[in-house]
C-alpha cells in the first residue's frame, strides 16, 4: 500500500475524531472541562499551495530538533519560497506529517533536499474539511 493511499483515509479519520470524542460522556467523578479549539491556520497566501509532507526518520533523529534547528530549516525553506506551517508526529517520532505552504511540490521537495530532511511522499491538500 502506498503512503498516499494510507495517508488520505488517515486524514479523514483525524477530521472525524474530535466529533466522536465530543459524543463520549465524561466520567461522573471527573468535572467536565471545556475543550480548547484548535488554533486557526490561515489559508496559504495568493500563489501558494498547501502540501502534506510524509517523512520517516530513524529512532531518535528528532531528539535534537531545538529552536536553533527550526530557525535554520525555516531560513533555508524561505530561499525556495516554502513555509513550514506545522507538523504532527507519531508517538515514537519516527514518522511525521508536515504541513507546508509553497509555490509547488518541486519547491517543497527542493527545500527538503537542501535541509537534508527525508521525504516519503508529498500530497497537495487544496481542501480543508472541518467538523463544523
């Protein structure tokens, strides 16, 4: 199964997850807390597209990802007109699903190559579905 075939059903599951969690009844002994809404992510600027970049890392490779490393990645990305929006990672931080804005898939791929960051797949995501 390709990563792309795996990622799309996974994304639809993420989109439905908050609604299914809201439907669950809170335990009676625990006070109910209001859920914090997810931060809004602005749409890409004119002329840019949104992409999901799927990556696989060796165990421990993300342990050194500090503010200085992020700043370096972002500086390199900007030379390609690419902007890192945010990322999701699995529990052991060996697989990431990164959201990027950029002029093209080629620019996102070139920025990753320049940063020496792996790319398993790049999927353009022009439509955002929300539970509301």
